[in-house]
C-alpha cells in the first residue's frame, strides 16, 4: 500500500508502508498540514501504518519539531509495535509515552532462547 497522510478534522492519519523512498514527500506533507493547523491540537494516527522502519521514527521526530515551531499541541495514537521497539532502543520511549493519547505497552520483549 502506498503511503499517505490525510487531515481528518484534528486527526492526521498516516497510512501505508513507511520507507526511505516515501520519506521526503511524507515529511513535506506532514510539515505543511501541521503548519496549517497552527495553535490547534492534532493527533497523529499511525494505526493504518502497515510497515515501518527507522523512517517512521524520523517522521515522528520531524512532526514533533514542526508542531513545536507552529505551536501545535501534537499527540500520537496507534503506534506500531516495531516503531515502539525502535524508540525504546533509541531512548525515546518516555518521549513517545508523553505524546501518546493511549497507554503504550513499552515492556521489553523477551528474547527467544535457542
């Protein structure tokens, strides 16, 4: 599924496969939509993201910077588990917990034993 971002009321819905090929265009779209919502509250909904790598985390960081710049109160919902795992490795799990509108399961995933 090709990636997209749509503004639906106060919800920015990010959908599809987030990858390096789509990152630039998605970042531009997110920045423009956030800038156009200056002074408002937005929820960045990632529940329709089917696949994400470090691009997803990069997009979240970029969106947060843009939101701060434009005085948008940004929150997240529907964060994919892979993105949460990556955030934990990068030390960003507490930051994501503060942004999220729902409780996040940030427990360590036990490693399988051979």
